[in-house]
C-alpha cells in the first residue's frame, strides 16, 4: 500500500545528459549576458546595448570563446542524449532555420545594392533563423 505519495523516479543517464546539455547552454548564455551588462556604461539601456555601440575588446574575445567552446560542449552532450524522435525534430528545425537565412539574405543584399533597404544585418538574420528553428523544433517535438 502507498500512503498517497508518489515516488519520484530517478533520472536515466540519458535524461541527465540531456538536462545537463540544456542547463550548460543556459549557463553559458547567462554568463555572456551578465558579462555584457557589466561591460557597458551605466547609462546605456538594454535595447541600445544589444543593437548599437561598440564592445570592449576583452568582452568580444572572451564572449566569442565562451560561445564557441560552450556550444561545442553542450551540443556534444546533447547529441549523445537525444533519441530518434528528437533527432528528427532537431534536423528538420535546423533545415528550416537554414532556409530562414538562405532565402532572405540574398534578397536583402540585392535590395540594399539597389538602395531599397538598409545594409544587411547578419544578427537580424541569425535571430530570425533561430526563431524559425525554435518554432519548428517545438512543433515537431511536442505535436
């Protein structure tokens, strides 16, 4: 008989790796975000900080290294932890994100060359492609 409490099942090694990979990626992002905030002048707003002005050399080099190394570690652990269903969602989401970059980038560039749009902003294209990636991944993973 039970006393009305449900026992919490221990996480499998794969679940632990999966949670570690996502948690590690979140920590890397938090470190870069906190460091970016600390590196900026006090009178600079969040929107201005994210989209305008220069960055210090130390932050640019450090954040780039943290991004690349952190992402490599997180992805290596993530790919060891996912199952076939999530791998398929991840692959299709990655392809959709790639399409979200590859279609608008040359169009924007050509329109800019004709002075119809502002210069191409790689970060805007990156953010757009990551949003498409996230939507497709969530839809395929949880439908």
